C-alpha cells in the first residue's frame, strides 16, 4: 500500500512527467501535483487536460512544500534543475527522475542536491516518439520495466517510496547498478535511435527530387523513433558517451561485414548474417513480446 503523496512537483511536464501525473491521479495517491517547465503554453495545456493542478516557471519556488519531486527533463538539464532546487528543497523530500542515462544524473545529484541520499534514480522503459503534456497518457508505463539504480548511500525509506510510486504507475520495478543500466540501455535503446537518425539522413542525402517517395511500411517502422525529440536525444547521446561510443563501434563493424558481403556477392555470409539476426529477434519476441 503506497503512502499518499501530499505535494508532488514534476519538473518537466512532458510525455513522461505528464504520464506519471495521470497514472498517480488515476490511482488517487497524489493530493496535489504542481508542474514546472519552461514554456507557459505547455503548462497551461497540462492544467486544462487535468494532468496537473497548478504550475510554476520557478523551480526553487515550486519545491518549497514538496514531499516528492520528479525530475523529467532532458538528461543534460538535470544538473541545473538540481542546482535550482537545492536551497529550497525540504530536507525530508524524496527526489526521483526519469532520465534515460543514469550515471551522469547521479553525479549531478551528488554534486548539487543537499541530501543526495534521498535521490532515487529511475528510468521507465516506456515511451513514444511524441513530446509534451498533450502526448501524456496514464497507461504508458503499464507492464513495462522501470529500472531503479540506487547506490550504497541511497536512503532505504526514500527507495521504498520511489519503488511504490513507480509500481503504482503499472511499471514492473527492478533494481540494478547505474553502470550496468547505461551499458545495457546503450545497446537496446540508445543505439537503435542513432541508427534510425543515421538511416533517415542517409536517405535524405541520397539525391533525387524526393528520395522518400517510395518509402513504405518497412521504412516507417524502422524510422519511427527518428521522430523523437532531437533535444532529448542529443542529451542522451552526450550523457552516455562511453557506453554509446562502444555500441556505435559494434554497429559500424556489423555494417562493415554486410557491406563486404554485398560488395563481394558473398551469398553464404549474407544468408548466415540474416538468419542469425532473425533467430535472435524471433526468440526475443517470443520471450518478451507480451511486455512490449
Ligand atoms: P518531453 O515530452 O520533451 O518533456 C520534457 C519536459 O522537460 C518539457 O516539458 C520541457 O519543458 C521540460 N524541460 C526541459 N528543460 C527544462 C529545464 N531546464 N527546466 C525545466 N523544465 C525543462 O520529454 P520526455 O519524453 O517526457 O522525456 C523526459 C525525460 O524522460 C528525459 O530525461 C528522457 O530521457 C526520459 N525518458 C524518455 C522516454 C521517451 O520515450 N520519451 C522514455 C523514458 C525516459 P518545456 O516544454 O516547457 O520546454
């Protein structure tokens, strides 16, 4: 049973922050929800849509009565957000986040939060390519993983409250260390986004009056995530640099194998590479498809 949240402040009232607000509202566990952001029109829309009760453009002023704060901004903005709340955050408030990379956010929390042991890092593995409060929906997290990356200093009571919060959203909550998170998510989330952006750019630059004219379902499926927020993905790429660089190297190696096989007309190698990939993808879908 989750302890009620008296005053939840959500810094970054976009797809993820807004969806957490809607899920907690549906469960009736948050008495007051204040949204914080940069653009007035997004916050006004969030009130109109019933996502939040009220809003502020001032992070420091917004958190003075908070017992729970969710930071849901592009990851590179986390440090300035923590800095802005440091002087006015109540000592017993619990802070969590939704950032897609964890080590950089934890370093920022340790540097700027007055009580970093009450910060419980989180990453819900759910999303869409859309942004802003208008895209938020309460079911976003249902049956999806939410990874918490506490460390040895994380306060046990804060961890319990954050665990309960994400569970109420419908997430399957799991804990792991931040380095493992960053390495694994670089492979299955960050790398596919880089590949989608690169593929669209390769076609865009390929010449002709309209290089996209005959693109069909396969192109649409593969590149859906290239419609994601450029600001958010710039931040993820920069904040998970070491792990993502290694995964990009691995992808370049694989593309090199295919390039040589295509160029050299190596039938056996092409069949082997495609068959292994299909087998791996099919067994992943069989094992985990229900949770997608
Ligand atoms: P989003 O829809 O673009 O929302 C981000 C919000 O952050 C916007 O409302 C923006 O406000 C606000 N913001 C940006 N910089 C800020 C700052 N310096 N101070 C205060 N507010 C600021 O993005 P999102 O998809 O919800 O992503 C939020 C976080 O969740 C990111 O860290 C992302 O890595 C993570 N995440 C995303 C997904 C996904 O699929 N989208 C999945 C899991 C985790 P304005 O609109 O007013 O500018």
